[in-house]
C-alpha cells in the first residue's frame, strides 16, 4: 500500500463520518423547523452552516477525487452506511 492510497482512504473514512453527521444534523434541523422550535435567525444560521459544510465537503471530495458514492460505505449484510438520496448516493 502506498502513501497516496493510505491518505485517500483515510480522507474517505473521515469524510464519510462527517457526511453521516451532516445528514443527521440536517434531519434534526428539519424536525425542529417543522415543530416551530427555531427562530427565523436560528433557521437562517443553520441553513447557511449546512450550505457551507456541503461546499467544503464538495471541495474536499474533488481534491481527493472522491465521488459522493465513494462515501457511502458498503457494510455487507447491513447494507450501505448512508441512506440513498436522489442525486447523491
């Protein structure tokens, strides 16, 4: 195994964990918005934060030549790690 492969695989694993957390945060934000538990300012801040995170994830995936599908690890009999979303995985 060469250094570049190890680095790319490590980045893939880290980005997968970050993507999983991003999706969980997004779902939680949607639930809170639907229950009217957030102020408009909080909704705006969460929306901007999620957009910036998505942009940074895209930049890092491009830097390491990873597609969104590369972050959805196959857990064998348990299926894929991330839920399949239209246009993503």
